[in-house]
């Protein structure tokens, strides 16, 4: 009885993360969502951006009002990001020839993930959710590396 209990405990311990946690495929799909977000801006591709974002995604950053000098939170929607992906780098001059795109998994659960994307001039913190079997970005908080650019 004790050996059977130990064996079952060991099996549950070894398979528990596979059954209830994120899989290697989830990790790949989470990373791909973050890469779709940035790569759709490198080579203008609104469909790729749309694939990465949930329709109700909100992207936020801090900004400084030039007239008053006061900081405020600035928001961008999915619709604006899809339009950005279509037009931002049309001339191919917004990014270096080999753009930086480092994705760091900060925390991954069964259906939620927090990711840090380090791109050339930006840092983006993303919340990504798995809905109907697909990982989508729902929140982005970003800043320039040089915060004086805000």
C-alpha cells in the first residue's frame, strides 16, 4: 500500500504540471504573440498585428504634456495598433537592419502570461491571455529606454 501510494504520488508530481500548467506549445505561442506584435511593425503587416492582439487590448504609457509639464497616461487601442502596423515603417527607416526583439517570460500560468519585450528603443510589458485555444495580448505597458523621449 505504501509503495503504491508513493508511486501514485510520484506520477502526479511529474505529470501535474503537464496536465494543469502551461505546455511547451503554450510557451511557443505566447512568444509568437509578442513577436507578431513587434515584427508587424518591422515589415508593415496589419494582419500579423491583428493576429497578436485581442480586440479590446489597451496599450498604455506615461507621457508629458508639453504645455503644462505634467505627466499623464496615454492609451492606444487595438484598432490604432493595426493601423500603425500598416503605416509606421512603410519607408523601412524606423528600425535597424537587424532589429532587437528579446522576449522574456516573466510568469506563465495555464491561461495567463506576463511577458517583457525588449525592442530597440522600447520596453513593453504584456499581459497575454489564452481564449478559445489562442493566446492574445490584452494589455501592454511600455516606455522608451530613454524616458526623456516621453
